[in-house]
């Protein structure tokens, strides 16, 4: 079933936060595995659920962030949060998550396509999204590549101090 994409409403906050935590759990497990033994994961993510909850709540309440949800059969199945960087004429998909029970059914692709159209409709010339290179982010990379995004590889190095 094709999702219905509509503007975020405050009443959706709990559903959006909860689905994002379920969606990002394997991502954080993957990052922990990549950083195993370095102490970096523990230093940066002592309680990833708490920090992610705060990040999603902040995004959903920020005036400059535009949040949309994807409904499937009257259930919030996913969301995206976008920001415009007008001086650069660039729109950013700041966050995108799909509840695991709705993954691999086209919801992420629908949200990505919607975000790109929304960005273009605001006069931006470029859409950007950032994601991880670890195995946990592989589904996100595949979604963005299917949507026509081109990866610009970067490398971040971390260590504890």
C-alpha cells in the first residue's frame, strides 16, 4: 500500500520518536561494532536512545526544520525532516526513518522522493543527505542511490582523549 505523506502534527511526536528509536537500533549496534574496543562509542553514545529521542524532539519542534510523516493504514510508518540552506540553494534531508514493521515496502523511497520534490519546489538546485558508511546504514545508502543521489565519500577518524 502506498503511504500518504502529510505534514507532521504535534500529536505525532510520540509515534515519530518511538519508530525512529526502533529504526535506528540496528544502526547504533553497527556503529558500536565498528568502533569496538576504541572507547569512542561509549564516550559518544553512553545512552543513544536518550540522545536520539532529544534529537528527534528538537527537529520536530524547530522552526527551521520541516517535518513530514508517512501514514500507512492510519499508522505513522515513517518520517522525514528537511532543512533549507538557502545561501547554497541546497535542501538537506536532515532525518529519515521508517518503522521496522514497514521497512522494505517503499516507505523510505516515497519519503525520499517527496523530500526531493519539496526541496525543488522551494527553488533549491541541490538536495543533500548524509548517512553512515557502516553496514547498519547500507539500506539507507541503497535508498538514496536508487533515488539518484551520488555519494561523495568522506572519512572521519575518531579517538578518545
